[in-house]
């Protein structure tokens, strides 16, 4: 097990076990949810990409606008998407080097109001063999994770979901693996389960506006 995997596995163990963190509640519960999702994303990213390019140096993130609708661009990964009104960049949510963008809507003091957008670099290309990708993903996901599919630019892409409980609040989230090049990404959206319809609409909006080349 490499050092990255060890770090991620330890983070997942600590957060899942409910061990003490240095951040206060309910702010801490939001970051714990992000850490749970982030740890799982990173484990999958390190083990599932078909092709891994040479290590890239970090390039500046380009985010225009504030809480109004804006175009998010990433020159390193060569993609862009429209971020709906109300979201703002939230650097405190970036806990892993693979995380490229972390945005929130709502107040961190109120877990029921917060919706999170988390975009991670998978560190390589996804194989055009969709069946193989799905087989690998099924093998890596724990039983409580539900494998689903989403549509992006006419392609059927893999996604997964799992309900969580944080600070007495039921959370729901979706993670979509998008076969971009030069590197695939995982787009995660999560928030309170009471916002399920809003979260579902947000996922479709983000996928609909996501532009970038693909190796499929």
C-alpha cells in the first residue's frame, strides 16, 4: 500500500469511527461528510484509472465570479462548467491534493442548508471499455454504496451514491465519473437529504454544462 493510500485509508477510518477532530460542530460535521466522500473518491482514483500520465505540477485554479452564476474553468484538466447562483469557492474543504475545486452553497453553521460541489482529478484516463470500468468499480465499492449511471454528452457514465448521517442530519450525495482527457474527473454533489430534488437538478445542470474533450 503506497503512502497516499495509507493516508486516505486512515482518514476514512478516523472519520467513519467518529473520532475527535479539531473542528467544531456543526462546521465539523460538514467537513467530516466531505472527508468521508473525499477519502473514498481518492481510494478509487488511485486504483481504477486505466492509464496514468506523468505527474503534473499544480496549475492555478480559475474561478470567475462570486455567488452569482459563473463559469468555472480548469486549464490544467482542460474543462469548464457553469456553477449556479449561490455557490462560492471554499478552500477549507480541500483536504486532498486530487481535489481541484470545492464549492458550497448555504451556511456552514446550518448543515441542513449546505450543498457541496467537489471536483477531483482521477489522475488518469478511464478506459473506453465501459463494462470493465463498471466491473472494477463494483469490486471497489462497499456493499452500502449504490452503483448507478448518468448521461454526459450522449455517453452513459458510471456514478454511485450512499446515504450518510451527520450531526443528526440525513445526507445524500452522488459521485459521477466523467471520462475527460487529459485526465478523468469525479464530480460529487452532496447535501441534506431534504434537498434531494435540488441536488438531483444540480447534478443534471452541472453535467449539462460540463465541456471538455473525452477519450471515449
